């Protein structure tokens, strides 16, 4: 009986030592904890939080704040270290993919006239258009090699090589803008139209639409409002 009593005392002392030395933080199965605005501790084990109408919901309360955990918008809570909480609208959701489309404007010499090559080179420089790929001129963005739109000769072989252009004439130029582009579409399209119009004005030429008719303010408005 005395031996049994000694064993019980020993077990009691061992349990006290274990309680003092056991640290749950060191556990490999630590449960991420987070609290609501009232400081009440919530556990990620329970994925379904009670809804206000008494039913169940797969989403936590709107005011819940998280520690070392985040919430899936369509499923249970998942522990994720060092990750930002999802916002109602992510950047990817806000930015719509651009549809591949081509816009063309023509810069046409007045009737029975032609555009002088030397004047074209000066106008290109004035509008910050640079000679480059495909032997034509490009409007580069952000001091990079990204071409927002390009200007080609209106006649075959469509090139605008400066040395050749300086001693030649052409009936017109083609300005081509294609999406997708690395800028907001409406802003990019407005830049394309503005530069094309200024280029035509500098050359004393006509700005025509894709139907070879005068490009009007109504055409511009239609393009801008329908761009996506």
C-alpha cells in the first residue's frame, strides 16, 4: 500500500513538471489564432461562423481581424504566413484584358500634291517619333523601346528610311495603333489621335479615317467611348 501511495505521488509530481515545461508555441501543429473587434479569440479550426440570421455561413464576420491567417472568399479559412489579405477588388480584377484591335489613320497630301520627305523628317522629330524597327517611325513610351504606335509610308514598300526620304516625296502616311498596349487604353488611344492630328497639321495634310474620309470629332468620340 505504501508503494502504491509512492507511485501516485510520483505520477502527480511528473504531471506538474510536464505542465510547467510544455510550451504549446513549440508545437508543430500550432493553430493560427485571430480575434474579432471585441478581442474574442477565434480559431481557424472552425471554418463556419454563425450567420446573423441564425444560419451558417462559410465566411467570417466582416469585422474579424486576422493573425497569421487569411480567408478564402469561397471556402474555409486557410493559414498563410506573410501574405496580404485579399481586398474586395484585386488589381487583376480591376484591370480588364484589352481586346486585340487595330486603328488606322491616314495623313494624306492635299489633292494633286505630295508630302515632301524633308518636311516629314522634321515633323517626325517635332512629334517625338523615332526611326526604328521595320524601317518606319515609332512613338516610344516611357523612354523605352515599347512602341505605342507606328508611322509608315502610304505606298509600297511602306518604309521611311531617313536617307531615302530626304530626297523623295510621298502622297501620304499611315499611322497604325494596335491593342493590347502597356497603357490604359483610352489614354493611349487619345495620344495616338492627338499626335496624328498634330503631324497632319504640321505637314499641311488631311487626317483621314479608315474609310479614307475626313477624321471628325465624332469619329474621335466614337473611338474613345467604345475603347476597352
